[in-house]
C-alpha cells in the first residue's frame, strides 16, 4: 500500500488551501460538488497517510498549517442543518420530481465524508489544538449525535430488514440519509473521544460544556448501558465493526469493540484527568449514574484496557462517599457560534432555500449529470477503495470470503449467485441509487 496515492504532494496542498465554507443555498451547486469531491480525496489520502509510510506532508499537517479545521467543522454543521431544515421542505414541494436524485445524495453524503475525515485527523492532538474556538461547536455537534444514538436505542441498525414497499426516488434518498445517520453518530463518538484526549489544552469553556452543560460522563454511561452497536438478530449477537454488522462467536461475546473502547477511554479522560476531576459535580444523580459502571468491569475489560483499573478504584471510593452539593462557581461560559449564526442567517428561509435549489441546483441537464457522475467515479477509484479495506471482501449475505462484485453498482460482494439473489431485497435500494451514477457514465461514454 506504500506506493498507492490518491493525491500528489502539491495537489494535496492546493486542495487544502482551497477549502471554503458554502452558504446553505449553494449546497449541491457545481462549485460545492467540486469541493465535495476534493474532501473525498483528502479523506482517502488521510486514511492512506495513517496506514502507510506515504511521502509528502500528511493531510492533518496541511489542515493545521492552513487553519482549515474550523472550515471543515463549519461545513459539517452546515450540512447537518441543511439535512434537518431544508431537505424535509424540499421533499414536500409538489413539482419537485427529479429524474436523478444523485446530486441530492451527494449533499446527504457530505456530512459522513467530513466526520470521517475529522475522525482520521483528530487522532493527532495538534489538530484539536488548531481548531481553537470551533472545538466548542464540534463538542455540541458530537453531543447532538450521541443523544440521537441513545434515543434510537431499540430501533437497532437503521438498515434493518424492512417491509418491501416501493419508494419514490426522493423517499429512497431520505432512507439513505436515515441509514447513514447511524454511522455518522458512531464517527462522532470517536471524534469526541479524541477531543477528550486533549483536555489538558482545552479552554475552561470547553471543559464546562462537556462536564456541566452536556454532562457527557452520564451520557457515555447510557451508551455503555444501551450498546447501540450491539444487537440480537435471529438468536445471534451481532456487533457493528468495520462499517457493517458482523455475527459474533460465543467465545468473543466479552471482547471489546473499538466503539466500546472509545467510550471507556472518553470516560477515563473526563473523570480522572487532573483538568476535569475538580470541575465535575459528583451530585447524587451523577454518582448513581456513574456507579452503574461497576458491574461492567470484567477481567477481560481490564486486560484489554489496563488503565481502567484506576477508574474502577475511583468508583469504589465514590460508592463510599456522600454526594456533594452542586458547585455554584461563577463561570463566564462561551457559547458555540456556528449553529446559532447559521440559524440566525437562514431561520425562516428554509422554503426559499429549497425553492432556489429546486430551480438552480438540483434541476440539472443530462449533460451536467453525466459530467458530475464521471467526476464522482474518478474520485472513487476501485483500487484505492480496496486498498483502504483492512480485510478481504466478505459476502453480504453469508459473510464468507467473496470474489464476485455486484455488476450493477459495484458496491457489494458475494460468494455465489444464490447469495446475491437472497440478499437482493436488502441491497436493491442502495443498488438503484448507485446504478443511477453508473448509467450516467455509460451515456457519457456513448456521447
């Protein structure tokens, strides 16, 4: 993998320098789409940087050098707002019946692209430091996603098998957005954990936001209790790992997933770090919530994360102490700026934005759609995507090693035709969406 490149060193620097924030009404426009494709390339190159000895300046260093982490955070929150406020309005406009929903899917997918890039680069502490005041906005974003994850417990994976109902193209996109939301929430969890690794350099406002305003320790306890990345299906335990649900052998039931580890490490940082410990109120409620962790400590857990022995001792001591009254320190709390600024600028204009995009953005000519689809295909080179995968492809139906790819969308693998037919009901919707792009490419070749 060492020789595999997505971007040349000079090209990567130019793309990072060009990153900018777009207003909501421009999302999906030609200029915005070009930046989305650039973010995808930066995303793939950042993963290659992290897994190989690539030459050239790593993507995270370029993002720090050119102060672009804040730009990415603003784009992340902008597309989150667009999905919440504009997309539902757009889908209700009667005369909006696009023949190809791929441009809308690109906007929906943008949030996943950015949070994935942030997850990769926030592993490096200097990235968090370079974000400055926008870390506060990112903490709020992560809190919204984790709250959503806890609230959705019981619905399990958002891509669970469903009743076969024919959906319109727009309904397909809405379903794709809902399915994608689960993975976005899990990426936000990882980003939050990396932020907690930097508590020694975070401002008092950031610490107050995490510990008091959002009470993240108690929210993380709820996540460990609910385990939304675990589920029972047909009498088997499945865990969400590597971007998919995987059946777990009985001997591995107690083994931690990466997501379990992220929650435990974040809790350790927020409860035991010298910067956080004096600032967290151990009230009766907080004490009772934290003590729910005690039964979760097992020999296997402590073998995998030995530092948690300190947390176990802390909880043993906490059980014997009296709850403390809430602190009444006067703190001048800084308020996250990005969401409130965007809402102030666009609030009440959601219908106007949707109508503008209907007229100028999402009603593209066939030629424009073909060009856009060809650029998208060039962004996702199959050799690069396969190199980024840590393991050989597995059959989407039976999970055995697979050698045959869906010829229509090129996005799923199967070991034989029987498995492909069996999996079709689950795969059909995403296959149709990806096939739109491939069909446009074929037309372009003919032209």
